[in-house]
C-alpha cells in the first residue's frame, strides 16, 4: 500500500469520525432541551397538584364553609 492510499483512507476516517462526533453533540443538545421542557411541565403539574391538595385540606374546606354560612346569615 503506498502513501497516497493510506492518506486518503485516513482522511476519510477523520471526516467520518468528525461527522459522528458532531451528530452525537447535536443529539445531546436536543435531548437536554427536551428534558428541560419536560422538567418545566413536571414543575407546573407539581405546583397545580400542590395547590389542589392545599385547597382540599380539612381546615381550608371547613373554613370556607364557615365563611359561606356566616356571609349567608347577614
């Protein structure tokens, strides 16, 4: 095998490996962006669940019922 053939093969290998590395980096960035969006949605859902469970606490429910009955008697 002469030198020009080996240089050609090495050049092709470098180009292919560069393309693979760039593809892996792009896929990683896309995954991080999607995970960030999912984390934001999970945070919103958690805050909604927290507000619903806070409203359904017995103290809150009975307090609101007491306010309704007190304001209705006036």
